[in-house]
């Protein structure tokens, strides 16, 4: 991890206020020189992870229901 490992309380308060006013955490992290997920942790916010790409398989809802019904 590069950039800020520590931010003082005043800077964190300013970040919280900027987020309340509509700033994006990714923009704030870029200005502070840190990772957005690290900044979110420092602010006590939930860290959002990217959703992994779905497999190339087609999902059939009814096929899954039939398999579950067979197990009952």
C-alpha cells in the first residue's frame, strides 16, 4: 500500500464532510494519495469489493428449482 497510512482526525472529519456533500471516496483517496478501500476503513465505512465476473454459463432458474425439489 502506498500513500497515507495515517490521517489526523481533522483530515478524516473533512473527508466525512466532503462525502456528505457528494464527493466520491475514490476522488478523495486520489487527493490524499491512498487506496480508496484503505480510506473507507479509516473512515469506518464499509469496504465495497468488486463483484467477480459471472461464469459464461447460462443460468436456468427452473432447472435449479427442479434439482432442489428432487432433494426434498
